[in-house]
């Protein structure tokens, strides 16, 4: 099923603290996180970081502030396609179709890709079938991944139209992706992903599942005028991907390798620095900042009006004029929050960071927590000092009744 932004928010508004506590009840995995420096983009995309510098919040920034969520969607879909391919390869190895020698170059190596190409699978199937009648029997090979793609439902050979059938049929439903898939240790990613992809729940995905996943990525992001077309991809890369899929009949993850690298570089250069500025040095959303700025300017206007009224009504200096300190302080503090994107009360007292408007994460990344508290202390101190200075100036002006 497709994943909407609403579903992503609903899936993550449940406390991240509870989710991570459920996964790591004794915090034994906390040592795997880098506590001496800020996380990298690769760590965020691999779900190895803690809120607020996590994949969900990165998606929110890419969607709401940069309007480039299709880049992250593409990267995560290719990442999940790689996991699906790896599980398919493991299933083929378990069934005896490939052996260790085919994996010498890894799951994406040219040797394995050639060995699992449609031409190679067809040759193996023909060699394994003693007669055409047997190979066309619908009772044979119902649960094997290779035979499901070798023949169409009416018994025609794959050379006559199996691939044509695959490309002409309606797009298969898209897989869950991105922030809905929770963080998991690297060694457990395949098993964690198995329950939400086709062929999951213990059984290996079929080649048809792999092909459907590849087609889904191709028709959603690569082809011209696609629903989420990646405009930053050069024409040469698009042509190369089209050739690999439509002519070479490939569906392995290496098909999208160049496009994935380009998208990663774009997010690294443009999206990730903005994300760090918002989540490491701030804890409010854009709408919260605008609201605080308006509230702060209104409070300052009220404070200045009170002080000027007391002066023009002839009240003595110092005494009653200090009442203006209250609205002036709240105004100064909220103006600072609007300009910096950091609420010191949230950071120092509640240890929270805003994801979407009035929805929060507990700050759990150690280095981020340290930075936010340090900046919050400076911001709060500066607001108090400026408020006192302004109030003292107003209080020192001699009164003059009009």
C-alpha cells in the first residue's frame, strides 16, 4: 500500500521513547551510536540514529521545508529493493540454484547478476524440463521463483512475451517505505523487512516480486512525467536505466546505482545541512517560529506601551515601572525563539524537540542534547539581560504628566 504523509506522521507520533525502549530495553545498543560527533547522512538513512536526528524528522524537513521528499522516497525505495533482492538471492541459494562461487563479488556483483539473468534462468529451466509438455504444465513449479517468470498463464514461453506481460500489466501496489520501517541493527535488517515486503513472513520473495519492485521504482521516479520524477538525474543516466530494464531485462538493484549516488549527493549537499540546522541547533518547526515571532512582537509592543503610559502619566521612576519587565521579557524571549528556532524552556525543562506543529520527540541523541542545552542557556540568559536593560532604561526616564 502507498504511504501518505499522514500515515507517516501517525506512525511516528507514538512516542519514539517507547519505540526505542521496546527495541532496546536495556540500552545495550546505545554504545553503537556516535556520542562524540554529529551523525552522518548515511547513518540517518540506515536508521542508526536517535531522535531528533532521525529518519522521520529528515523526511519532515525534506517534505515541509525543501519540498524534495521524492529524493528521499526514491533512495529508500531503492534501499528496500536491495533488501528484497538480497532475500531473493538467499532463497535461490537455499534452493540450490546458485552456490558460494556466484557470491564471490557480493549480492550486487556482475557474476551473480549474470547468473540470475532471465536468459540464464531460462536455460536452466529448459535443461531441467525433459519435455515441452512438462514445462508448460501449470501444476509444476507453482512455488518456485524462476518458473513463475518463465511462462505466461497461457503457456507461452518467456521469449514470446513474459517480460512484455510484466511491463504491460498495471503497477503493483507500492511497498511500505521510509520512516515507517523502524531502526534495526544491521544484522537484523533483512528479518525486520521480511514482514512488510512481498514474500515476507518467513518465505523468500519470488522473482516476480523483485521485478514488480524494480518496475515500481522505474515508473514512479525515472520515466519522463512520472508521478515523482527525479528531475536532477541527467538524461544519460535515465537512458542507461531504461536500457537495462527494457532491453537487458534486468531488475537487480545495480540498475539504479548511478541514480542512487546522484540522489545521495544531492541530499548530502543541500538537504542534510538544513536538517542539522533545524534539529541540532533548534527544536521548533517553521510555523512555530512564525507564531512565536508574532507573539513576541505583540508582547514587546504591550510592554513598551505600558512603560510609555506610566512615563506620560507622571509616575515616579523605578517603582511601578518595573511591572513592564514581565511583558518585555516574554516578548524578548519569543522574538529570540522566532529568530533562532530554539525554545530554551523545551530544551532545559522538558528535553523535547518539535517534529510537526505541537508534536514532539524526546531528545535522545547525546551530542544533540548537549548542544541544545548549551544554546538554550545562552539564549535564556541573553533574553533576561536584554529585558532588564530595556526595562531599566524606561524606568530611568523622568516622568512627565501631559
